[in-house]
C-alpha cells in the first residue's frame, strides 16, 4: 500500500513583491504530481488557480490577482498532499498612476484623462501638452492616508483632469507642507498659463502676417489706379474700364501668387511620387532584395517575396510595374538555375537535396527536379564505385613495383590454422578498416580485402540517402503539405508511379556493379569474358586465404543487413545473396585446400616424442588442425536470415567431400613418408622418449637416432590411435558442422589407413621375423647335426635359445614403444617362426629315437614359451611340426621330455618373465 504524499511546502517566490497581475514563479516541495493534482493556489488570499501553470513538483508559474491584503502567504493545495504551508510571503504593491508625459511599458487608456469640462473651441492645448505639474512648484507628497482623504472628499478626485477634480484634495495630497510664498508663486504660474490660452488667436494672426501685407499692397495699387482713372466721366467707357481694372487686378494677383502656387504644385507632385514609392516600395526594392537574400542563402525569403509579388503584380498593366516585375522574373530565373546546379552537385546531404527540390518546386521550375536529382545521385554512386576500384588497382600495381619489405616478409599472408584462431579476434568487424586500425594492417591485408571494405562502406553510406530520396519522391513528402501544394504532390506521386521500373533498374544496376566489382577482386573466374576489363584488372599472384575470405563474407553480410533494413525489396538484393553463397563456397574450398597444405607440413613438426601410449604429437596436431579449420569456417557454414545452405548444390557436396578425403589421405601419406624415410633424413634434434615408459635395453636413450624399425612401430601406434579415435572424432566434427558425405569420408579414409597400417606392419615383420626365421635352419644343423644319428637329448639346444632371445628383443622393442602392439607383433613373429620350424621338420626324411625326442623337446619348449601369443595359424604349424615326428613309445621318453622341459623353463625363467608380464598386461588391456 502506497504511503500518502507530504503536504505542499512553498519555500520561495520570485519576485517577492509587485502589483496585481505580476507574473511570479513559485518554488517548493511536493507541489503536486501533475496539472490535474493542483486544486488550489492563493496569494495574499486571492485565488490564482485560473492563471496557474504547473511545471513540476517543485515549480509553479502564475499571475497575482487583485488581493485585498497588502502582504500574505502563498498556499498550494493538491489532491495528493492536501493544503500546504509557506515559509515566504508576497507583498502586493498598489499601482502608481501614470502621468500624461510619463514613460510607461504598458498601454495607458487616454480616455481616462479626457476632461469633459473643457471646450475644444476655447483653444485649450492638446492633452499631450498638458503639464503634469500645473502649479509649477515642487511637489511634496504628504503622508495623509489615502483612505482618510477618500472619506473626507467622497466622490471627488485629486486628478486635475478628472470631472470630479477637488483642488483642496490636490493641495493636501501634493502641497501639504508648501509655504505660503510658494503658493503665491503657484498662483502667478496659473495666471501665466491662462494668459497663454487667451493669446492663442493672436498668435494665429501673427503667423499669417506676411500674407496680410501682400494683400494690402495689392488693394492699395488697385485703389490708386481707380482714383487716377476716376476723373474721366465718360459713362460709356466706365464698364470697359472697370473690366480692365479687374483684369489688371487679377493679373497682379496671379503674379503675386504664381510662385507660391508653383511651389505648391511641385510639392504635391513630389508628395504624390513619394507616396507611390512608399506604397509600392516592396516591388521597387525587390530585385535588390532578391540579390542580397540569394547571397545570404535566405531562399525561403526570396520565394515568399516572389509569391507575394506574383500575386500583386503578375497581371498588372502599369508599365513601370511591368518593368520592375520583369526584372524580378529575371532574378528568379537565375535563382532556378543556381538551385538546380546545387541540387545536382555531388556530394550533397539528403537534407539539402530535399530543401533544393522544395525550393525549385515552389519556384515552379520546369521539368522534374526531384527525378533529375535521383538520376544524378545514381550516376554519382556508380562513378564512386568504379573510381574506388581503379584507385586500389593502381595502388596494388604501384606496391608491386615498390616491393615493400613488409609485403615481402608477409608474402604468404595465410598463416597456419592455429595462428588463424589467435588472430581472428583482431579481424572482427568491431570498427571500420578505415578508422581506428593500426597502419601496419594495410601492409598485411591484401589489397582486395581493403578494397571490398571500402567499397561496401561507400555503398552502405550512399545508398540509404538515395533510397530515402526515392521514398520521399513517391509519397510526396518532398513538397510542403499545404492546400496549395496538394495538386503538385499528386503530380509527383503520379510521376513516381510511372518511373518505378526506371528506379528499380537503377537499384539493380548499383547492386550489379557492387557484386561484379567484388567478384572481379575475389572471384575473377566467375566473370564473363567481356566483364573482366570493366570489373577486373587485379593482379592475382596468389589466392586469398580462407581467413581473409571469411572476413570479406562478414563484411558483405553486414552490408546486406544494412541494405535490408532500408526495406529494399528482396528481389533487388538477391544478387548479393548469390554473391555471399559463392564466397562461402569458395571460402570452404580454399580453406580445405590450405588445410591440406598445412597437414602436409606436419611431417616437418614430428619430434618423435613418445608418450605412455606409444603416440607422438602428430595425431593430436592433425586433429587440432582439422578442428581449427572447421572452427574458422563456422561463421561461413552458418546460414544467416535469407541465406541458403552452402551444401545445397550437389557439386559443392562432392567437391567438399573429395577435399576432405584428400586431407585425410595427405596425412596418411605423411605418416608413410615419416615411417619409411632413410635414417639420414630424420631430424633427431628433438628425439626423446617419455621417462615413465620402460626401456629394457636403453636403445633409444643410448642411440642418437631412431632405427627404421622403431619409426615403423611409432607409425603403427599412431595408425592404431588414428583408427580408433582421431578419425572418428574428426567425423563427428564434420557432422557437427553440417558436412555432407561424412560416412564416405570416414570409410575411404579408414580403408586407406588400414592399407598403410598393413604395409607398415608387413615391413616391420619382415625386418624382425626374417632374421629369426633365417637363423633357425643354420642353427638346427650347426656342427653337422643329423636327426638320424644324434645323442640322447640333454636339453634345448642353443639355436632355439638364440631365437627366443631375438624374439624377446623384438618384444622389448615393441613394448618400449607401445604395449598395445605387443600381441599383434609377437603373434605374427611366432607365426613366422612356427611356420618355418614346421617346414624344417617336414623336410626331414626320418628321425632316430633320440632325434625325434630332441625335435619334440625343442618344438614343445618354443610352443610353451610363446603360448600366450599362439594363433590358429601358429597352433596349426606347431601341430604339423609335431605330426611330422615319430610318436613317443615309452613312458621313459615322456618323463625325460617333461624333465627337460622343466629344466629349460627353470634355467630360462628370467628371460621368459617378459612373456608373463606381457600376458598380464594384455589381460588388463
């Protein structure tokens, strides 16, 4: 539940004193929540709510009313807080009466000062000449209360211009302390003023005294002439003479007043001319005013004056008016040409373009200035785009001639995919390439990328005004929305409807040029033969990396979003979407191609450092290389609103699939190259083995280089890990990023990897098994041994022990590299040895009793020793070898055989322990 507001509190008022109707500003606290919340406002007891204007909760403006109290509080009443209080007060002053000659900031009603007692025919001077001090002595205001005077002289007034004027009240109020001598002086002053009034008629006569003298002289001359001619008494000529006298009098009068009348006529003519000039000075001064206002840029004033002159003098028949109006039309025609030049001048802001179009419309300019402006803007945008391309092409060629050191160092502007990730943040479009970026970037970035950045920025900055100008032209907002302009607006809308197709072609041409210029810089192979000269011309030494193409795609996407925000129809912007799709496809292709190159160079980074699982860093580097490449393509693969999937075309799917398979094959070839490289070509600078892995013979630590067999084992271990982990992880990442044909990629890669693994395994077995197998036959028949003629067996012969020691050495070498490879390698070695032993036994024509027992002892000793590595093939070989021997006939022979076997196992216990350890390790695995 909300808490009630505090009552209003007035803490200040400005001004704090004044007469009625003084405007004051009231300040305080809790003065209401709005105009409707204010329900009361009194100042000195007078209700001022009608003139109150609520400004805020701490400010109210109003006018003071005609209050009765001289001083009082300011009380504010609100609905939310109730009646308030005041810590300040307002003093109400009585207005002083303003004299006739006193200066005043307000209009004074002169009727209040009209003296109805006076007669206008008595020569009283005008009201404006009446003195404010009629007595002519110093006024000394008394301190008599006004209320007492009003009670003493009811219905009277101290104003000497009033009908109810009271002299006693006037003297008490203005001369209560004046001395008697000063009052006498005042009487003298009054008499002088009265005499001046009586002298009014005499002054009028004195003013025309010269005229009286001239008339008197004329009458005297006439009288003398009549006396001279009066002696003739001829009655017949009296009439003629009288006429002659009158004529001479008339001529004399004309002679006397001719100069005065001439001056009067001249003055009348001058006055009439001045009246005409004054009355029509607007037209006569208009040409000069137009020139001045044009120079100052006050075109609105010029147009208003022209409209006024046209309405007044457009159809005049007066020659002088026609002459000046023709001069005005000349100035206006020059103004139309000036405004049209300014309208078509580029660059220009949208505000100025609308202003000039409105001016030309108001001046009734011929043609369609708005459409002319749209056409000029269209051509200017196209010219800017082509000029931008030409400047960057020239700059690129100039830089290629200069051979800038920075460019030479960074000639391969495509860093590794891992380096891409660390640099991506600096390449995000947080700010424009044209501002806020290090100057070194211009040397590192390809010229085509900088050009696309500049070109898109140019289009995005210019096209919105171009589009808005067209929208204003269509809806008629270029013209003033008045009744006089309604017809003009309708004509403009009609013209716009007729020119919609033309404007659509303009927009399409701009979009077409934008796309073609970008294609010429980045995808020159997509241009037709005739378009290369107009939109191309770039020196394509090397194709842009996926990193730069990704940045370009982001730039074009942002430009497309900006243009879409203008509500430009999608069909006009479809060509940009097609460009983005082609750039995305090209970016994927280039990135995968460059990834294949990076994978190929991984062979140079192999340091042969083996971990506990027998792996080097190569599989991990390969997987990270693929992942980083896919991550760099994430923004490219993601579809923005209005974009199609990059894999919608079957050809793209096939190309990407083949490139992905190619990357996997490149790495497989890399493994094969590393495993089969001659000893002298292997970089041993970083050779080391994990200290936690067993090393029975210390061969890797003691030797400064790896043997071919060791490299094969490491490669086999890597192949095993690739098959079981890396390739499957990569397939998951391919599917995560929407790649098509992942099953095919995985299948083909797995098959190729298995083929390599089998080849490397066969090579290793050939290296290790062949010497052991080859030593069996010479060892068996050493010392001219003969199965037909031999002594009673005393134990296992040395050749078999040597073979076992060699097998143990193979076991130790494999175990040192990878425990997981031991069963596979040992089983195959045992197969080779058992097969050879079976062959040798089957080649013997016959055995003596001792020979058969010796052969059975050695076969069983070998079989029992490597029992954990026996396979169906090796078991079959051992079985065939035993079947080739004669069966033991007596229990003595069997007992001897068992004793000799136990003796062998006991004497070779230390050497044979490795097989038991391998067994336990294999079981755990």
